[in-house]
């Protein structure tokens, strides 16, 4: 009894196809990163504005709380 095993085919079409899939995944990853890190991304700009606004509001609340503590 022998144990069957799979011989990886050495066809150039399969090798080119595997390389093509690898390149496609790499291009997808790089373009995804470039898009979401772009300064022209509207979603990122809106999120940044919202976070800055929230930070200002929280700083004002913190100042009010500190003032109230001093008044006690």
C-alpha cells in the first residue's frame, strides 16, 4: 500500500495565474490604503471635523467642572 500524494503541476499557465492573483490582491490592498489615507477623502475630513468639535466641547465641559470644583 502506498500513500497517494498530489504532484503540483508545473504548467506555466498555472504559475502565471497564481502570480496574477497575487498581484491583484496587492493592488487592491495598496489602493485601499491610499484611498483611506488620502487627504481628499471626504469621510475622513468630516470625521476629523466632528472629532475636533467634540474635543472642544469636552474641553469646555472640563473647564466648567474644574471651575465648579474651585468654587466648592
